[in-house]
C-alpha cells in the first residue's frame, strides 16, 4: 500500500514560480556541499591533528556514516512531519554540527562533528528534493525535481572549489564557520519564502515508514541491482577524490587547496555532459547505457594512472570518471523510479543507502592504499572496483536472461 504523501497545496495546481524552483535548487546545493567540504581539506586536517595518511580517510567515512543514518532514520520523516517545519529544525542542527567541526579540539570531536554534518546535511538535501516533488504539479514534476537535483550536483562538485579557496585564505576551520553563517541565512530565506505543505491526516507512524523502507530494500530486485552498482561506482569516486588530495599537495605538484578544489569544475563539465543518460533510459536503452558507462569508468583509470607526471592526463581522467559516474547514477535512478512511482521517497532513501556505504568504504580504503602502495595502489584499487562493477552488471544481465 503506497505511503500517503503531503496533501496537495493550492500552488501545486499551477506552475511553480521560477524563483521558488531556483531557491529549492540553490538550497539543495548549499546543503549537500557541507557533506563534501572535507575532501580537499584532508591534508590540512591530517597535519593539525597529526593523523596518518592511512587514517585520515576516516574523516570522510564518518561523514558517510552520517549520510547512511540520515537515509535510514531521518529522510522518511518527511512523510510524517510538515516539511518546512522539519527543515527549520534540521537547519538549526546543521549549524550546530558545523560549529562543532570548526571548533573541534580533538580528533574524536572532529569525527563526531563530521558524522553530524553528514547526518543532517543529507536529510536536508533529500528533504528538499521530496518537497520539490510534492509541490510541483504532475505536468511539471520532472522539470522541478530535475532542476533541484541539478542543484545537488553543482553543490557537490563546487564544494571542493569553495572549500579549497576559503581554506587557503583563512584555514580549514573557516570553511565550516563560513558555511554555518550561510546556513543561517538560508534558514531565514526558506522560512520567509517556502510555503508550508500540510500533511494528510492518514500520515503513517514512524515505525511503519522505516519498516516499509527496509522491505523495499529487501525485496525490490531492481533497487538491489542498481544499488550495488551505485555502491561500487561511488566507492570508485571516493577512492579517487580522497587520494588525489594527498598526491597533488605533495611534490612534484605542490598544488594549493584552491587549485585542488578547482578540479571539481572539470568534473562538473563531465557530469553535465552525461545528463542525457536519463533520456536514453526512458527510450529503453538503460542497460546499454550502463554497459558503456561502466567501460568508460574502467578506462578513466588509464589517464588517471599518469597523474603524477601529467596534469593533462589527470584532467582527462577526471572528465571521463565523472561522465561515466553521472551516466550510471542517472540511469540507475531512472530505472528504479519506474518500478514503483508511488514509493519515490522510500526508493530514494534505499538507493542512497548503497551510495553512502560505497562512499565510506571508498574513502577509508583509498587512504590505506595510498599509504601502503602510493598512487599506483590507488589506481589498482579504483580500476579493480570499476571492473567489479562491470562484471556484476554482466552477471545480473545473464541471470535475468535465464
């Protein structure tokens, strides 16, 4: 039985104002950025707290654990608690978590703060996407949700640029102080301009929401297969983006945190180039798109292998990596959402749980591989995970054919 959703607001019968759609996209981008600020800062954090290169990936892993907990425990609350009110509470908690990270005196408190940032930042981001879907009319839902998810993509990639630039100017702690101020301003704007979304009187209990989510993950075949591909793909992403900071901040490159963060701009070009993957999936070409994208993901590690001696090869590798990853991600979502349109929020939570696990495992294994075997070890790890994704996809195709 489908979960009840927010009662349709009067504004949903007509087109949402473009300004409101852009506000949702900007808010989603600013929210998700908090989860990714740490990547270009790992080297500075490791030096200040005397954390080894093998262990500093735990900062990213703590954030991803928070993401997983949010998807499991907080995101479903949007079907029970009025979303604007829920967002205000989440923004207050996110500001507190960011201040905790900025003031952390010990590694333990830093990890606790990063876990909280991942927890509330993820819940806020996914809540905005759910708000966009509920606020839009049937005729414009794809456009509105697509624009909001575009904001997530831009925020995710540009987070590295912003974090690197601010850290170079005022230190890594200032990144989180700045973000706390931005989130405070965002709270005021959302409270002023975001309409409330009254809930249905039949809103399910919290326990029913969680049980329904777990049932989907346990029984929905497409979600399981596409979730595993997401786990491997996002592990590959974090293997690269975590270790590249350690490589480029050391000789012979000696790049600043701003320059390292700016690499996200290259990824943005590649990711936007893969936007048509959803159209191909709608035309029944989802499996073919997945196969080509997985091959491209594997091939990206050849130019990435040359990163220690060639920045040009590095830029090409980033372009291929992000193009392949975004194509897989978009195709995964298109195929999953087609299975049970009435269960959109639960499918998002279930799918992104796989994403969070893969991201956390990729981060911690990346720094361990770099400490033990250098950049070559990172490339072998990334290529192996890419090959595992390709093998898994082929195996599932063969299994479905019998």
